[in-house]
C-alpha cells in the first residue's frame, strides 16, 4: 500500500534561520536559567549568570514555564494573534538550547543547570552499556535515574536550602526516569488542562521564596505531526496564548513568570529525507543506531569506522556534518563530557544541516519518517529559544 504524500506547509523561516548556532553555555543558554533564577531567590551558591536581578528586583516567587517547541523563529508566526505573547516577546531576549536541541536533553539541561555532557542525557535515544537503546521519553526506572543522571538538580539544591519548589506537569510523567532526572527534589503537582491554575495556586500558597515550574507540550506535538503553521499548530499556538494570558494576569504580588523553550522546529520536505532503508550503502558496517533524524548516532562494527565515515560523508555531502565521537566532543557541542558519558554518543554523529534528516528505516518506527517538523540539530531555527519575563 502506497503511503499518502506528505503535506508540508511553509514555516516562513528566513535563510539566516538555517545557519549553525553554537550553544552559549555559561553565558546565555538554557543551562543558565535556573542558576540565575535561584540566585535571584537567594539560594546559596547560585550565580545570576543571565543578570536577572535588575528585572526581578523585589520578586520573591518565580514561575518558569517551558513551552515545548516555542523557538525564537516561531514567535513571528504566533505573535500577530497572541497579544500577551507579543508584549512579552517585545521585551524578551534570545538564549540557546544545548546540543542536541531535543526535549529530553533540554529538560535535564534546564533542571540541572549544566551542559548535556555533564548530566549525560545526550540524545532522544542513546546506547546503554549493555547494547540496548534507551528512549529517554519512554524511560521508566531502568537504568536507575540517579545513576544515569548523577548531577543534583536545581530543584534539589533549592529544596535543601529550605525553599518551596513545585513542578507542575502531566500526571503520566510523574516518577518517570526523565522526570526524576530533570526535576528531582521538587514537589510534583499533576495537571492536564489545569496547568495555569496549578502553577498559580503553588505561587499563592508559598509562605516564602518559591520556585514553580510548568511544562506545556502541545505546540511541539502538532508541529511534529502537522508542521509549523499548519491549522492544528495554529490552534496549539492559540492555546499557548490562552495559557500565558491566565498566568500573566493571575500572578500573585511579588511574583514573576519566565517563559522559555527547549528548542524550535523546522518543516522538512519529502525530498530532503535520506533513509537507510532506501540507501543500502548507509547500512554497511553499522551495528547500532540511536539519536533521531536531525542528529543521528551510528555505532559501527569493529574496524568499520573509517569506511562508514567515508560512505556517509559521500552520500550526504554538505547536507550533514558527519563527525567521529571525538570530533563532536572536541568541538564543544555537548560541553565537557566525562569518561562515563562518552559511549552514549555514537561512534559517529551525523549532524544534519539545512532541512535534511537522516532516517533509520528498520531501526526505528516508520512513523518517525512521517513527521513534518523536526529538531535536534544546530540551526538557529532549532537552537535559538526565547527568555520572556512578566511580573
């Protein structure tokens, strides 16, 4: 049975949005948000890397909302019919995600306040020491999150110092390996449609300095399924506006709201999709595949590394950077990577450029190749995220 043709809407990205952007670890990245927030609240040992004190003078309670998929380059599409978001964006600034610019990596980067190399969540999927592939979104309790991700979270540090700390997210995420890795130390408040109400209630109930975090997933979900600026994506964008309207106009006294994202997205046309199932030479010498279509990790048979490098570089040309593990680490994309975390990165990292994706037919579900928008790589469209503040 022939699959229906992909319908890929225009996502209105300027050419500059497809240029590579390096992660700004230590000066303006997602890893710097919670250390700066913690410093404003007075958590001992925290540093205000982003210089938030001036904007948040007199603030005692801070809510941080992460809108999955709300990259800087999606803001111009949303703001014409989102007045609250437009007002916040007019005063906002641009940060970078970490690398790869994908949800599990970014959530733990935000939660721990360190680059991905340090916390070890280094892709949507990565190889375990036993050779199995770990999907961080479907991760339950094996491996033990406290061992797989050993860095204390900023929620743990704040709670240990006596601050009130709450995470508001979907009920089905409570206790998962990813949730524990990113948010351990916080009280968990499950919410589906009541995200704003639960966040505001946690702020109002605080008796002293408090940090409340919330996660909203719909924009990313409909971007993947239908594409950026598709009708259902626009409806999800209106949902983000409604959420922000409730939060901004419901903030208790001496409270502030910070809005960030984990990554942006870009739509991928059908002719930019390289699939291992369709190009037999891409399978030669490959014994394992992880990552995701925009940043593909390859694990190679003994002695096959150079041949696989040559083949993939020949097939992709300028459409991807095909790097050895050492080349990717030495270039600083992950930040410093301790020895225990290096093998989680493939022997080869395929970092797609432009709108290209590297599909792994036969290694991953066919539905992965039917998505419309993707992310994880290094373009500005994926890497640049907003920091928006209301008080």
